[in-house]
């Protein structure tokens, strides 16, 4: 069926476009993007006056937890959370059980996603066997099975030689290496950002340096190997400085930042709410301002949620014992709109670039733009729609969000994947 999206404000950073346009989809392809398109016979017309129409948003860092941790999330629930949040594609991390360090696990995830998923799912293969950081995984096998990147996310690679070899091998398959930058010795089993608040609250601190020394190491390794390094969840001013300096010298590096590191500070930890416990930890305002500025300047390329669902019983414990992570798929867009776009700290074009063309380029996956001939993946956002976050209404099995009860503006109202409407007005469409 043809779909005509009429009269929306189309924002397509790949074409540097921010203008009123009509968008026509036929089958699974975009067929026209013009000022005025007449609806073909039988087309479904979606009126989009006052709405933002963008290429389907891509979240390049989520945890779908399947196989192995289906009590936290499944491919079925996680992709529904993605669709509800306006995302047409997600890249899912390898810290499953079994770990995604073999072709069979990658194939399982892709097959499950085909059968039960509602958005595109791109598996990330493990960097090391069993995420143990000792021996690199069979990267060629993972690439052949369809892994779009390799990463031990959640498990920092402490051995620099292992990281060097991973960069060298991944380069042969043109895969990015996504690095969770954390020196676990410096992090010293900390629970929150090390600073005045951790002292006041009596919670062990994780210094910004635990991230920064690893960013520095990985940038050096990327430089000597020529491999493609992608820094996951950059969260400190020092990381931004190192990134900028390396980029200026031509190191092949890209980076992402999460909505929570862009919009929330460590002050939230004062509640002792375990949903604020995340790795890297929420940072004070000066670090937050630095990552926002780097995103606006294009020094950080992508916004990625690091959606990390945990079962209620996992998080319903003392702060010390709770696992790190917060969910993000269903609040990412309105959080960024409310905290950054509406107050003028980030433009729509900058934000949408970080959710579309940039992650598509980093992962070398389809979509990310609205040029005719491309895949019919589209997101429609209502910049005026205001709603209160209610974790009990999430499609995700994870309710671990510190945003529960917060009023946010700018919610996605339609998600279209390959020409199929998978979400309308916040509801996932089942067929
Ligand atoms: O907070 C986090 N949770 N950070 C990570 O790097 C891993 C993730 C998880 O898997 O729960």
C-alpha cells in the first residue's frame, strides 16, 4: 500500500533539508519527496501539518537481553519499545547468554528478530570470547553472520593487546569496534560519579578519569592500527577533549552520547533511586554541558540510548547491589526535545543527524535518509505533544527509568518500517 505523508516539516540532515514537504512511500521504498504530491489512488494519507517528519531513527546501542535474560527484555518486547519510541532500527549488544561471540548466536538474534521483532535489528558481535577480554572472538565469522560491529560493551577490555588485535582484525572486515571505555581498577567498584555528591551521599565514586584513561588508550590504539574506533556512551569533558584532539589529527574515531548523559545530572542520585545507577555514571553539570556542546559541534556523532532494561526484582535492592543500567528507548526522543531542542541548546537538524545519517554511516546499514529509492523507514514526531512518563505503560519489560512521572514534550506519533506502520499515537500496531 502507498503511504503519503502530507505537509510535514521534513528534517533530513543527509540532504541538509528542513522544509515543508510531502513524502510518498510505495511498498518498502521511498518514491518521492516533493513540495506537493497528489495521493495515488488507494494511498493512505497521513496528515502531518505541524509535525516533524524524519528518516527512521536508528538507536545504535541497546540491550535486548535475548538470548538468556528474557526476564529483563526480549527481542519482541525490546523492538516494540523501540517502535513506541520512534526507532525503526536498533543495534543490540553482545552481553547476552550465551554471549554473541559466535555465528550461531548472531543468526539466532537475526532470525528471532525477523519472526518476532517489529523494527530492524542489527546484532553487535562480541569483541572477545565470552566477553572475558582475553582472546578475541572469531571476528570474520561474526561479520559473515551479519554482525555490524564488535564490542564487549558492559565489560571493559582491560588488556590493551586484546584491544589492539580487535582493532586490527575488525579493520579487515570494515567493522567498527565499539569501546566501553572504563578502567575497572580506577572505577574501583564505584557506584556513582566521584565528586562532592558521592562524598555527601556516602556512595563509592567512579572518577571521570576511569573513562578518560581508556578513551586515551583506545585513541592511541586506533591511531597505530588504523582501525575504526567508536566510543560508546561518552560522558566526560576530558573524553570530549581527547576525542576532539584525536579527530583533528585524523584518527578514525566516532562517538555516541546517551540522552541521560546529555540531559540528567548526578543530583538525581540523591534519591537513592536505583534506576539512576548507570555505567558510565550520571555526571555533574559541567560534564553534561561539555557533551552537549560536543554533540552540537558534530564532534560527537550519534545519540544512542544504551537502553539497559533490568527486571524489577533486580533493581529493587539497595543501591550497592543494583545492576547498572536504565531503560531509554521509550523516552529518548521527548527527553532530548524537552531538555535540549526546545530550550535552544541543540537544533532539530543536529539531533536528527545524530539519530539517522550518522549511525547509518557508522554501522553501514540501510536508511538514515529520505532520498527516493531508499528504504521506507520514517519517524513522525509531534513537537507539541506533552505527556507524563509512566513506566508502567512501557512496552519494555524494564521499568528502570528515573523519568517516571516527568512531563515531557515532543513524542513520536508514528513509526514506519519498510513501508509498514508499526506504531501510531504511541501504540504498537500488531498484525
Ligand atoms: O549501565 C549500563 N548497563 N552500562 C553498560 O555498559 C551495560 C549495561 C547493561 O548491560 O546493563
